[in-house]
C-alpha cells in the first residue's frame, strides 16, 4: 500500500499546498545530528579500541571480531564465506548459523585489514545506530509526514530507542537495522515486478545481516496488513493483484540469492536445530514497559532484563503519550493497525510466562502457542519487543506531525516525554591483555599448517572467549580448539560451544571447580587420542586463568611437565 493507500499514515496535502522538499542542508543537518549522537553513545569504545569492552557484555566482542577477521580471510586466504575452520578445530563453525554478519563484515574488510577488528566493530556499532535512524528518517520524511521535525523525531527514536542503545553492548547485528524501514515501506507499496525485485534485493541484504530482525519484520507486516484490511477491505482488495505480482518477484529474487546460504545454514556442517532452552525462556518483564532504561538520562536500575536486552524500557511518560496518540488518531486505520502490531508483539515478547518485577504471575503466556513452531524455535522471545521500537517511532512521528499541522503546543508533550530516554554513554571495562606469546609471534615457532592450539581452560564462557581473543590478536593466524559460538549439541540442538571431548570435559571441570582429578592410564590415553583428533600442536595455559595452579598440575599429569615460554605455560604435544 503506497502513499496513496494505507490511509496515508499521514494524509498528504493537495499538490499545490505541499511544502517544498527539504533542502539538502536540512537533511545533512539531521544526519549529522544522528551521527553525533551515535558517537556520544559509543565514544567510550573509541577511547581505546581493542583495550576496552562494553561493561555489560564482554563475551560477544570476541566472536564478532572473529567474524570480521573471517570476512577478511575470504579475500586473503580464499576461505569459505559461510564456514570458518579457524575456530572449533577440527570441525569449524557455521557462520551463517551464528549471525556471521557477512552483509556488514565484507564491506568493512578494508577497515579490518588496515585498522584491526576492534576498530571495525566499533565502527559497526556507531554507524549502525546512525544509519538506522537515518533510514527511518528517510522513509518517514518521504512517505509518511509533512513535517521534517516529525520525521526527525521518529527517525531519532527508531535509531536511538533504549532497546537499540542497549544493544550497543556488542550486538551489531541488532543495532544495524537500517534496511528494515526500506523493506517495510517497499513491501507495503510494491505494485510492479521492478519494485518486487528491489524488495527481494533488500531482503537478501538483511538476511546477511540478521535473519531474526527480518523474520520479525515479516510477521509485523502480516499483522499490520491484516489490521489495516479489517478497516479498509476494499482498498486492500484493489491493491492485491499488483502486490501479489510484486511479491512473487521479491520471493523469487530472494530465494535464488539465498538458496545456497540457507542450505548451508540449516543443513550444512555444524548446523543445529533451535536455541538452548535457557535462551528460549528469556521473556520481557511486564514491569519493564513503564520503567526507565539503564543507559539513559533517567538511569534506571537495570534489574528487569538480562543485559543487554532492555528492549521495552519506554518509561511511563512515553507510554501515556502513546496512549493519547492512539486515542487522538484512532480514526486512521493505519494507527489502529500499528496499535494491533504493538499489542500483539508486546504480548509475545513476554515469553512462556508472564513475569512482573521478577515474579511469575501467570504460568501461560501467548508465546507458548507459537514458541515450538519452526523458525519460532530460533527466536529469543524478549527480542520480539524490538518490533515495538519502529511502531512507537511511527506513532511519535504521526503525533508530532499532527501537532505541527494543528499549530498546537501539544507538540511539546512527546518531546518532553522523550527527555528521560536521552541515551547515556556506553559503560566500558578494560579488556584483559593478550599474552605476548601470541602478540609477538612466538606461537609461530610451534604451530604450522592446520595444527591447532588448545587452551587448558576449556570452559565456554571464560576459556573459550579468552582463547578467541588470543586467536583474534594473531588475525586468526592459527586454528583454535573450542571457542564461544553456537553449534550442535549431542542431539543436534543448538548449544554454546562444542560437544566436549573427554580431555576437554576433564579440563573444563577443573577450570570451573578447581581441584586436581585422578589421572591414570585411561585419561592419558584419552588425552593422546584427543590431541590427535584436534591436530593439536600445543596446549597453552595463561598464569592468570581461574584455578591456574590446578589446571597446570592436571595438564602436567596428562602430558608431562610443561615449561614457561614467554609469558604462558606451554606443553608441546606434537607427535
């Protein structure tokens, strides 16, 4: 449904009364404001790229920096774009099943090669915020509002809502939503094969950035069109033929371009089914909606959602403004359809249980009806709340637009309601230094070809992350055993890390709990078999690892005495 349809989210003025198009200077000013705000949020990361991590998420930078380096290796080493052998040796990692971000990491290859993956990741987060705001501003300004101020407010909220600011805690796949507004408007307005082809190309691009957001957008569009059709069935029927023609073209283009990547993702090496159960249970706390976010001027407590998942912290003033907006503009079918999308996705985001202030108040929530369905079983329920951000952004734009047109002081109300949500700077924490053994190239004396390096700490949530940082410091110069990623468990379902070999399980237990286990001939034989399976050259232990003394003694029992090389303990296990 184009601007002549969809009720006009904001009805256009007669042609002779329409204001002149915004000047280039105005557009550049708005875009500059978005970029400045993005730099304000991510500035602490830029203070020391590679030396600090977001305080709320020190794990994911290691993975996304590895993804950036993997993209560079596509060109420097001819590596498979969809699979990397450098992590989780010898099986590798399915990058498509891990949000490999190829749609963003490949264009940033020059930055990664010239300045390193940490700078490239910081750039992704910064530009992701600004570009998402700019994308929604462009769509709102061109197709929805008369007022450039209304478009700027709506775009600003879409790009800097609490949910997106919170995901600058090293979730570039969720921050970079700049294609979504063009996909949404393109899907609603497409009537020709050419328009369908363009939408298909946009869908392909978004699939290579984040499929989860694409899935959410598709679901939201279905709900919106259904809600709109209930009010304007004749208009929807009249547009159906052209829309279906364009839809076929869009589906064909996306299917052809994505067929092989999807086969690799869902049937290729290291594919998996569904997410870990504990992740699928993450739902939105009902109390989060009127609460203020932690990363904002109001500085909420940050206790109602796992970090960094504050997707629905809108604050009570904005909720009141939204309620008033829906009541005020209720006669517009598009507003009613937007309200339907917001209510439905808000309910689904609650997850399997309704929780209020951390306490379960209802054992069955709407998510239970769909959570086990294909594709839905790959969704983290709490993230469905991200759909509300563009819904709120469009409603805000419509409210400001209507207030400007009516010359009402009501215009100030939504602006005041947004003040407590003004984003704060991202808190950061120092990143532990990488041992000189890796940074000065000493490792090259011991590791060659397809041989791998084994970290003595085989835990996923600490050892795997630290080991990835070591490998990242060498630009993925060697293959590492284990790591922090999603892969299949013993039953083929998704899990963090890989199914541990006997020696890895033994070392993992020591790293978690301490103590030196009994090591006899059976354990030594298993260790010898495991290092052959891993094609391991060395086992490495950093002196500052948790339970380092117990790990050191355990590895000595398995492989014989180690020796200090540079600043790490090393066991040469080459046969």
